[in-house]
C-alpha cells in the first residue's frame, strides 16, 4: 500500500525527512510547506512534490495521510494539533514539544482525532542499540548499576546568532539538553527505565544565549541504577557521543550509535566471548559532534519504515507520543533542579 507524506518545516531537518521518506519504497513525498518560498520550492522540485507556504492549504492537500514535522520545537504541539484536525497522522522531530503541559494538551487532541503520533528518536531503530536493549532485557549485563553519558559537541556562535529560534526558551525550550542532548536522554530512559530523582547544574558557559550550552546531571533510576549525564555545545572541536552502561555481569560502551565494546563476565552475547570488542582508533568523529546538518538519512528512514508498518498493521509506532513525552519530563526536572539547586523528583 502506497502512503503519501507531506514535509512541514522547510529547513535543514526537513530536507533530511524528505530524503529519508523518499528512500522508503511504500512512501511518496507529495507536498512541502515552509516560510522560505525559494527553499520550499527547491525541495519540492527535488521530490516532484507540491510546494506550499500556507499551512492550512498544505494540510488540505490530497492524497496525503502523513505529515513529517520539522518546525521549531516550540510550535510542534500546535502543528501536530492542526494536522490531527485534518485527520493526518504525524511524525514529529524531537522534542515532541518543549513542555509537558503543551504535550499533554496535544496528546489529548490527537486521541480525540484518532490519528497516530510518532517521534523521530532514531536511536531506538538503530541495530547496535537495539542489540543493547535486547541484552539488557535478557539480563546479559546483569542488574544495571552505573551509566555515564557524554554529549560533548560544538556549535559555533553563528549557529545561534543566525537563527530566530535556537537558543531561546520560547521556541527551543532549552539548549544543549533540549536540542542536542535529548536523543541521549531518550536513550537512557529506553535502556534503563524511568528516573525517580535528578540533581543538576546548567549554564551558558560559552555562547551568548538565553538557555544552557552546558549541563551536568546525576540521575537516580527507579531500578536503583545511577548515571551521570553531560551535554554541551561548547566543547571545541566536538567529540562523539559516548555512553557506557555497567551491570553486575559486565559493561557495554557506545560511541555515536555504535557499540564499540562489550566486557561480559560470561560469554553470553554472540560475538563477545567474555572479552571486550576491539575499538577501531581510526574511526572519524561523527558529523553531529560539529554540525547540525544530517548528511546520512538512513536512521530517519528506519523511523519512517517503522511508522508506515505501524499504520499498516494497526500498532503503535516504536516511539509514540507517550514515549516521546518522557524525555521532555526528565529535562524539565533537570532544569528545575538547576534553578533551585536542589534534587528534584521526576513525575512519572
């Protein structure tokens, strides 16, 4: 069954969405909408789609069953509600929105409309990370004890200065955590479960912005595991994301979205006969560490594939609205802890 998708946003991430959707055999890009008419027209021409600058006209376009949203974070809920009112399913770029209040309002509207909502948290569709999830569920690492996650990226001053929304509370909802670090926040929640309490410090250490470019948090999970989380856009020249998880039976180490090491006490994991996987020192630093431009759309393609499959068989997508809400709730608690200087309980 052929599905038809419209691209709402017109910016760099919308170009990634369009390339990812076009790579799915049962999906056709049929419409593109954004404020920059020249950019929207160019993107539409590349995909033989219809260009729009008027959102309501775009939402009325048919055939179209799915909208991929890549607008500024602080208007995601509004755009999702508008699409839902037209009976359209939605795949939204992270974060789902910038506050849980707005997300809850939107989820209620989506439920009333009877449409499906999914979120671009592509880590959950990445083969290596799915293997880690399976290993944790199967108990191959034992009981999780400790994790550390580092997102030490760099964004130049013009990344913020040349944007009307990045680095603002109103439309970005935060900085290095809400924009860049949120993928890693979601990864920790997916792999280790809910967090019950946080203690954090955030600051603008380098950039002249309203929100944080640097954050450090201690996370206490419901399971009893603890983790440290670092996120920054001030670490020149930018380094790969690195996550390690230690359980009672061993440790797994992740760089970018790839497993680079297994240390397992028992040879319980295929390819990891009790020792650590070799780390290739020649692997280049991933582009995300230094630029917001997404050159490889394969991870986003897998999100589209899962979403189309979910619609075809009537199941929830891999990351639905309730799952997409969890990372925003945790980041809200981190910000609250930084403001108050006190530990903050995380509401499930």
